[in-house]
């Protein structure tokens, strides 16, 4: 097997019985409340396989909450999310001849979550492990791969993110940008079908942002399905297939990358003036 094979991120395209392509993510009227705080107020979003969606919006608008819902780090208050055509958190069962929804157990939720890789603002690498060991950890302990297979994969993923010469470095010996690239390699080693990025460059010094965006750009080019929350407007304009502007828990404006240069909603115009 060549390095290219084990690091392939080509999207899996599934088709429904009618021949239509099943969305990678389909959120319908998603609501989320934390006690009295109603954070998401009816989000609809469809992400097709092999596309890049960029979510923009001011702080507190609910962007992270939305990503966390997709990845089942939070539970829905209302609405539904399907990943690869499968309702998350629930399954259909037949009881007394009736179709009912039953909540999934932890194992079933873990299986659904394994379709998604997530990269956070803070990279949270294990400080006592090398870059290689950080990337090998989950393939060995979660997927029960052999040490040899996990090592080959980890080396390939670190090469992909441009860190083939840093495999034996500890996080403290790496820059923030390098650590974030290790975090991306770590997520990719689990072979997710969809990558969620939550402001992956926001904690980085400005001169280190580019190297992380370059990795994301090349992933997009290889066909990875990605949902990215970022304030990097240049990246959004260049890489996104779909832009979503959220404010106050609703999608205010949505469209192709051209909406960045031709926004129609006043709130989006105002936001762009502040970040550009
Ligand atoms: P964004 O990522 O767009 O900045 P968040 O999704 O992080 O926004 O947060 C949206 C709102 O939800 C904020 O007011 C935040 O304080 C609140 N929030 C997020 N997580 C929780 C939580 N676990 N408990 C209570 N409030 C929360
Ligand atoms: Mg956030």
C-alpha cells in the first residue's frame, strides 16, 4: 500500500434509493437551549460530500454549539441532524408494529461519532507523548490497530501535514502551528468522513496561521468534506463551496463564496466590515 492510499480523504458518496446523493450533514430546524438561554433557533444546513462549508459569525452566535451538536458533544433541544443519511442520537425501532425512535447507547453514539473528526482552537495534545505517539494513540487504543499499522499511518499523516521531520518531537518542542498540524493529523488518522474545524487558527500567532490554512486547503483539494468555523475570510473566499453567516442563533445569510464580496443582509455587511 502506498502512502497515498492510507491517507486518502476522497469522499464516500452514498446514494438514496431515488439516485440522489445523500448529504454528509443535514441539519433541519436545529434548536439548542442551555436552560433559559436559547442559543440556536432553527438552523437548517445541508453539507454535500466533498464540499467545504465555512461558518462565519460574531462571538456568541452559536457556531461552536452547532459543531458540537453535529459531533454529539451536546444533545439537541429540537430539530434533527443526519450524518451520512443516519439520524444522530436515535435509531428507528419497531415496537408493537409501530415505528418508533429510540435513543442510541454509548457504543452506538461512539460509532456515529467515528465518522467525524474535530479540530479545536486549543489543540490539547498529550504533552508526555511525541507527535508520532499522539497520532498513533487512537488508532491503537480505539481502533485496536497493530502498532506497526498505526505507526505507518501516523508517519503518513504527519508527512501529509508537513511534519515528517518532527515525528519524535514533544508538543512543547513544537510551535503552535506545528501543534495544530499534529492535531489535524491525529484527527485524520481516525479516517473520518467529515472534518469539523472550530476556529483552528484563532489561538495562533499571525505568522503561524498560514501553515495551518495550507493544510486545510490541501485537504479540501483532495476532496475532504469539511465544515469550518473561521474568521479567515481569505480562506473562506478561496476554499468554501458554501458560506453560512450566523448571528443570534439563526442563519442570517447563506450562499456561495461570492456573498463575501456581495453581502445583502445588513448584519452580514457589518460583520464583514469588522473582520476584513
Ligand atoms: P460561538 O462559537 O459562535 O462564539 P457558542 O456556541 O460558543 O458561540 O456559544 C453561544 C452561546 O451559548 C453563548 O452565549 C455561550 O455562552 C452559550 N453556551 C455555550 N455553551 C454553553 C454551555 N455548555 N452552557 C451554557 N451556555 C453555553
Ligand atoms: Mg466558538
